[in-house]
C-alpha cells in the first residue's frame, strides 16, 4: 500500500476512534467563533421601491455572493444537495460514522482514495475556517462539526452551507450560481439545474458548465441516475431533466442605475440586501430623456439629473452621467456630485430672504440700471437694462442687477446662511470671498445640493436632505415661513416662459410648475431646476472638464429635458396661498400700498404682519398736481428715458391734414385754415410754400388764408423736430399762381 494512502486511511480510522470517545474533552474546550460561521463577505444587493433587484456588486472578496433563506432556495436545491452530499444529514450529529467506515472500506478495497466521509456540517466548518489539509485539520473539523450541531438547527446549517459553497470562479452560494448560470433565482431552478449546480460542489472548476460542458453534463446525468435508481425522483422527472440544456456562457447580475447604486451604498463596506428609494419607471424616464437630449450635442458634453419626492426627500431617479457606458472620456464620472457654477439658479434664495425679512414683495419696484461692483458692472443675459421693474419680473426674467440689489438689501450674510442651511454645503468660504457674485454664479455647488435646496422651496420652507435608503431616519427642519416660499413659487411658476418648448401649456388644469434656469459664466454649465408640490427635478449639462460650449444655455439645453420629465410625472395640482399670504392693492408703479396720489393701483400678494405697510412714496401732490418722485437709483434713468421719449416722439400736423382738399366759395371773403400740430414743443414755427407763416407760442392756433393751388405746409419746433403736410385749394374759375407745382419744402431752418 502506498504511503500517502496509508497515511490517509490511518488518519481516517484515528479520527473515527477519536470522535467516538476521546474527543469529548477536546470538543468542550475547542473554540468555535460562531460569528465567523454566520457571517462572511457578501455582495451588496440593491432593491428598488417595488422590491425588485436592480443592481448587485462584488463582495469585498471580489466574489458574487448573495445569501438567501432556505425557503427562498425552493424545492430542488436543498433536496439534491442532501441526497448527493450527505444522505443521513438529518440523522447524524455532525459525523456520519457509517459513511466514515464505508469510506475506509472503499478506499482500502480500491487501493486509492475514492470516497470521503465529510458531512455537510463539517464542510461548513471547512468553508468557515479554511486550514491546510492535515490530520489535525480533519480532527478539528469533525469535532467542530459536532459542536456546531449543538449550536444551530439542521435547517440553519444547510442554509449556511448552500450559501457559502463555491460554484466556480468567483461565484459563491446557490443564489449567485443560479442567477449567473440560469438567469433566475435559486427558488426557480429545475431538478436538472439543481443537479448541475450540486454536481459542481465536487469540483467547482472541473465541472463549470461554461468551460467544461461535457464534464458538467456527465456529472449531472450521474446524479440524476442515482436519484432515479434510488426512487427519489420519477421516471418522467428523470427523462425531462436529462433533456435540459447545459448553459455554455455565464450571465451577469443586474447593473442598472449605476451612480444611484453607488450613492446608495455610500461608505458601506459590507454586503447584504438594501432596500432603496429608486422608482424604476422614473429612472428609465430620466435616463431616456437625458440620452435623447444629448443626441444633438457634442460627445464631450454630458448631463446629470435627479428627481426627488418632496414629502420624504426620497431620491426617485438619479443619473450621474448621461454618457455612462458610451466609452467616452469622463463618461464614468458622477457629475451630479461634482461642484459646478450654478449661474443664476441661486437667485430665488436671495428673493426668499428679502420676502422673509419683509423688505420686498413681488410687486416691489427694483432698478435694473447700471450698477458697479468689484470694478465691474453686471449686465443681463441679453446685455440690456430695463430700468424700473417689479421684483416679480426681475426674478422671473432672471435680471442680474436687481438680484444684486436684493442680495445687498437682504444682507449677504443672511442669504449665505440661508443657502448653507438649505443644503448648499459646498459654500464654505466667507461672505467677502463671494461678494455680490454669490447670486450670479460666482460659487460652486452640485446637482445633489441644488435638488436639496429646491426641495426646500417646493416644501414651502422645509429642508429635507436627499434620501437613497428608506431605512435612513427622516430629517426635516423649517427654514423660512410658508408665505415667503409661496411668493417665490408664485413668481417662478411657468405662465408661458417655456411655452415654445412644450407648445401646450402645462398649467392648464392647474398643472403649473415652478422653474429656474441657470447659465454659468462663459457657457460652461447649463441648469434647470423645477418643482411641483409633489416632486423636484434638477438637470445639468456641461463638460466634465469644465470646457465651455456655446450651446450650454440653461433655457435651451437643460429646460427641454425638464419639460419632458414633467410630462411623465403624476399630476400634483398647485399650492393654495398660506394663511399668512394676503392680497392687497398696491401702486402699479412702486408696488407699495396705494396712496391717494397714486394714479393706478393693482392687486398683488404680500405677507401679513411682515411685508412693509408704508404707503407709496413715489407719488405726491405738489402745487395742486400729482408728481412722481423717482428713487435715486432710477432718477437718472427716468430723466434719460423722458428725454428719449421726447426725442423719439414725432411732431404731426393735424391741420391741414395731408392730402386734404379745400374749395373756396364765391363771395366768401377771406377763408382761412388753422395750422395745428401734435407732439410739437413750443415755440413752433410755421411755413407755407416755403414762406414764413408765423410763430405759435402756446396752445392758440395759428391761421393761414387759403389760396388756390397745391400747397406744402411745414413746421419746426423748439426741439428741432419737423413735419410736412400737402393740401390742395380749389376755386372754380380762378387761376392760381401755384399751379405750376408745389414749392420746395422747408425741412430745417438752417438748411
């Protein structure tokens, strides 16, 4: 007998005698860390909010390992495993003495090792505590198996074994093996598939169906034949199982919503099943919409987006990179977490602070006039100034100078503190560092932070951080009053600003939504944030490297995607004005409560007890007449505008009207026509036929005696404006001196 075989047989016999008697004391003193049996590195398995698996990751040991309960393994896998690996598993106490004696006899008879005596319990010990294969190891495993039987039930031991058993390559456990080889869960495998998997336990690499299909089939068929011969399965079951196909390739676990899954895992190092907040339908909508939006843009431009539930803060959909998996440089970067310039997207928070403070209402007058700061003068996107505008128009049209004035009025410290409390945690610098540019995009934030901030607007003042796992404890904190946030929502709601994008007004049926776009300096980032009472959406587009592109304009690049996603969301209605919000009559110009001298009033929202109640200071009665007193920042603009209007106003001759015809009546004496004009500034100098006709000082009309012929009447006023009118005078039977043609027109006295 060869020495290796002799050594094994002696060891086996010794183990039998040791386990039967002398090992009792050793068993009592043998340490068995049960935690190392119950726990091992497993794969993180992520479930969407419907309970479906959407993503699975490798374990820390780079294995696919997905533990499931014995009930989830179905009927066949546990049955076949016991019948093949350990038939008396339910009867023995960790060591099958009959199998041990049989193994000794078979090995001696064959002159080589053809059978072992390991039980499922001892194999579980071996999987839990890998050791070199020695006599001592065998004794330890037998002894530990007996001890483990006293600590766990048979069902628990079988479940742990099938979850920890190797199935070729980096596959561990029946659930991972079933999904990779058969694309189904362990509970769904057939008898033939169960026999194939259990057959791999004898040699995981040798019997891999994708590499050795012939060996795998032979092993499976042998197991099925044994089960049939012993009456464990019927002939029909045997025949159908033999006909099943052997898989020749390995499948893969689901790997959807990649960046969402990474965000949900966070710093988590261990595996296990994770229930997430992902809505698969909305995720598919977001991915499809961003993909379509990027089709017309260069490959280096990508997109990121997020959809959140306002009531819970749950992240329903999340795309970190719309180019993911395209093989394009930077396509694996999660741009939703990268800091980028927000452009004008933070302006609503400055107005929110001003409304909360009571210094502004939506009707308040603001100056969109040149304003210098930091050596520069901010201008609007269209490079123009609009002069006096209401806060409602200034925010809706995203005017830059009014936003800076609002920031200064509300207090930069207050606005910066509000932004940080709303979730913009990347704003770590001091107030002087940002200056006035804080509200114009001179800072950095991320898509995730932007969504958190706009959820605060959507919930009318309550901060709810993004939540990827429903198990995370909910957090909420009121930052501002409902009324102030409602005023912002009322301004930002779409009443047609995005009409060219969706053709059909979404607000029909009260399906309004609030939105704000943003374009960073140099066209590097395009943003659109939108919200309804139910959901908040943010879409960003740009180059991960920060390179500029002329198409990166928020209203053109990102807004169409927002509109498309909104169409796929369930209706949510619109906000009712909170009790704090009142409707009051204000001056149509200043936006302040109307005063007796105000010529026109209108209705608009205000906050009761907070908004200023000081009447309009711009309209006063002086010397018995109403006058307008412009604020200092608008006084120069008003003067220039007045002069411009005067310069643009045309002087028009109203008598005689151009093309008019007069007839001199016989014996009528001197017949005259009044020379009148509108829009002319006195004094007005009149000329008829090139000859001076007189000077008009006031409102008194100047008259000219009619003469037969075709005449040209012209004027020059004090502002240098001119006007011309041609008319005809007929006298039956009288020949006029002007019938040869009209005289030259006098256009300017200096000509």
